């Protein structure tokens, strides 16, 4: 056992002993979990953008099927692509060079990004018309499926229409596709905002592989199966649907039919998810202890496992909203705040 592994093992033992105080990591009112070891070094400014272009708010990130290239949804050097022809969907090689891009003029606020088992790229557009900027008309509130070459293959929702319907979406946050092609969309970005009420969209929508609406579950609230912004969504090795319920500071786990299974609070205020084949979960927390959100908890990336509810590592010091992990174990974080960035976290085996 290496020294790093030994520190992780000791941390797991300490964390799982929280039950001695009457609280476990799966319960709501646990103490802030900021002390797990950090075996990663953070690397910034490692990418090369096209000439004249700068990073903007960046939240969507996922690995290509090759496990080495990185796909990113970047908001055109700002927090919106409205009226701009810049390509918001970028593919980077491991050295940080852009090797492909597309989507110029098609999205307002690219948010979640997912590479499905066949290699197609899915992007959610979490904004829509605002009644003021004519450049936003007829766009937004959709999920788009692209080929790796940028061909638009499918659109879920109705462009420019924000509503929680069977053929419409309302600020969709994220999307994930199962091995059989079933599509799950985390819909509703406004649930954590002041004034959000029972009519606020906060749901998971399930579609057939051809985009046919199948079912949905969830509502705005704090109970099991309710959400205050389902900000990210992923599938574990058992096909369970894992939702980053950001406004409620928890992960929720469901069966494919929407049946509530369990919840986890040790990962703080989750914005992004990556789940490995062994159910190691990487949870990006971009908001804790900022603007009064989840005070006492630090932002960063918490790492654990969904099979035993463990928390084994914490990459602190930065606040990515999206997270992805390469085949070699390198972790990537997409940052929305402070102008945006794509950070790289390198473990000791890669240094």
C-alpha cells in the first residue's frame, strides 16, 4: 500500500465512524466534510484556444469514447452565445489543443454535455428568449444530439419554448444516455433560486432512443424524489439514475422507473457528476460557501463510491461546475465562475 492509499484508507475509516455521533454520511445534517486527503495537483493554463479567443463560463465537460480527448461546452468567452458565431462545443486533445469544434449560432447557454456510448455528443441549452434580446428568439430550452463531426441528429424540446411538457423542456440542465439508448434529461434550472415555488420545473424526463416521451418524475421541494435544481445526471454501473440535486445539497439515486432508492449528503452542493465503472463518483461542487450557500463546506471535487457511500478524497482550492475523468485517471474540471476555465487535476502516478 502506498502512502497516499494509506491516507485514503484512514480517512474512510474516520468518515464511516461518523455514525458514532448519531449521524451517518447519508443523513442530512452531517458536519462539513472538508478534510479528506487531496492526492491531486491542480494545473491551470494548459489549453490553447484559437487565436483571439478566451475562456468563458464553462460547465459541460465529458470524455470522448477514446478516454483521452475532452469535449467541452464553453459559452463563447462570456456567459451566453446569443448572437455570436463562435463554436461553443470544443474538442481538446490531451495536450490541450483544439482539434474539433462546432455549434456556432445554434445555442444560447450551453450547459450540460454528455458523450453517449456510441460517441454522439449531447448538449443542453439552459436558456431561452427573454423578451428583450431578439438574438435569443427561437432558440434555447432544448437538448441537442450531434455527431462527432457536428451534424445535428436530434433535438428534444421545442426551440424557444420554455415549458414542462411532453414535447417541451424548461431550462434543461443535463442529459445522459443509457447503453440501450434510453435518454434521461434533468430539467429545470431555477429551483434553487429565491422565490421558487411548487410550480417551478424540477423533474427528470425519460425518452425512448428515438426521442419519444416515455415518462417523468419529480417536483419542486425537499422530500425524496423532489428537487431544487436537478443540476447534473449520470448512470451508475447498475443502471440507476443519479441526480445532483444542487439546491438540496445532496445526490439522489433512482431506479430507471423513477423509484427513489437512496440519497447522499457527504458530497455537499453537487453541480457536476462523473461515475466510473466501479461506481467511484466524482462530484463537482462549485457553490458551497459562496454567496451564503451551504456555509462551512468548501467547494471543490469530492470523490467517493456509491456502493458503500464512502468519501475518500477532496480536491479543494477550485470550484468547477462540471467534472470528467480520463482513462489514465486525470480529472478535468470545467469552471463557470471567474471568467471560466478548464482545469486539470493530476494524481501522483501521472506526475
